[in-house]
C-alpha cells in the first residue's frame, strides 16, 4: 500500500541519517586557531583574492569505505553587525548594522569526490580557497564584506551509490561548481549532508586595516603622488607587518 511504502521510505531516511550521525570531523589546525581566537582572529581579504591563514585542515572518521563524498566549505556571517577597530582600546567594537548580505558561495575541494576510504586516510586542506571583497568576482572566490564577523563551515555530502542516480550526482556536482550558487544547500536532500562548524575559526574580515583605520597612515591615504604600483607595494608592506605583529602575540615572541 501507499502507507507501507511511505513508512519504508521513512525508515530508509532514518537509516541514512544514522549513518551520517556516526561521521566525525576533526579540525587538525585546532591548536593554532585557538591561539589566534584568544586575540580575535582577523583575515585579510583583497580584491584579487587572498588565501586564508590559518588554514582549515580537517580529517574525517566513521565513513563508509566504498561510498563517495563531496567535501566543501562556505563562510557565513556570525551576526547582523558591522565592526570597527578602536585603536585606543585595542579591540573591535560594534559600528552598526551589517552591510547587505552577499551571495553565498561554496568552495568544493578540488579533489572531490572522495571515497570514504580515501577520506579516512588523509587530511583535507582548504589551503587553495581564496577570499575577496570583489562582488563582481568571476574566479569562484568566497566573497565577504570587510569589517564583518564570519564563521567557516565544512560540509560533507554523501553521493548516491545507486548507478541509476549518476545523473543526479552529476547535477549536484555541477550545481555546486557554478559561481551563481543558491543561497543554501536546500537543493540537496538533507539526509545526504552533514555540516561541521568550529567556533574557534570565527574571524573578522579586514582590508588594509593598518592603512584604512590607522590614524598615523593619514599621509599615505591623502597622497595623490603615488603610482598604483607604489601604492600596492606599501599596502603589502603594511599587511605583512600586521601579520607579523599578530604572530608575535600568538607565539609570544619578545
């Protein structure tokens, strides 16, 4: 009967959810992220795209050896606020409401799909993921608003092992690889997705913080005599000094 079929399908979904419930994800760079998090992690973003540091590196357990999985990452706003850095307090303060939310993008790990056996034997690194503040980006980078707080998320999607579902698997992969992605993963069956978040990876996106916010950099901001190349060189210098200073605090270098 129809009722029996519905009950049977429901049991299958419950079993699939139970299988995903056994899957664990470990943040391999947890110790480094925690050190940055103690101070308030800042992530520099640029128009041309910039890699994250620290990097998200994750390992998985509890997978089905023969099953195939996609691993991807996205980054979502933590709240509806915009922040500013108060130099006199050496801390971030709420500066008002958040800017309009940008189109959510997902970064599919380039080695996907993995078999469960492959995933359980290696660490998955998102070192090639890049962040940008360019809303017109066509490179597939993750687009963020500067001075906003974000939370990275790691998603694991189990693909169907049924040969008849190969076209559906390809649809899922194609949907995730397009740059005009849906706002969420709602297009996919929820029983096939498991999402992992790590609170210690929350960060504030910044752009040229030492120049745009530093009162001592006024001369550089007002100068019209610099060429674009000279400007880029100085911006890079400020960024690296900023990273070095944060490293000194994290590693307690005297």
